[in-house]
C-alpha cells in the first residue's frame, strides 16, 4: 500500500492548498481529498503536482507496510 506525500511537499514549498490547486487547475477540495488519500490519483495529475512542487513523481510516494 502506498500513501502520497503531497501535503508534506506542498508545505515544504510554502504553498497553501488553494495556491497549489489553482496552479494545477483543480479545486481546493479535490486537492484536499488527494492529500488525504481519499481518491486514487491519475498519473497525469501526479506529474502535474510533482512538476509544480519541483520534485520527481517518485518522491510523492511513501511505502506503507
């Protein structure tokens, strides 16, 4: 099972949910749901988020046992 670390990297980048959501073209509510792992993320969205946070897509994953 994997957990996404979107919030961790967003906070490190100094962005609010609203700011990041606007930059990647989604609602703040949807970003919140992604940060809380309530939805499966599309690969294209994963790449958009990683690009905006200046990280590789792989960095967004945390392996959970």
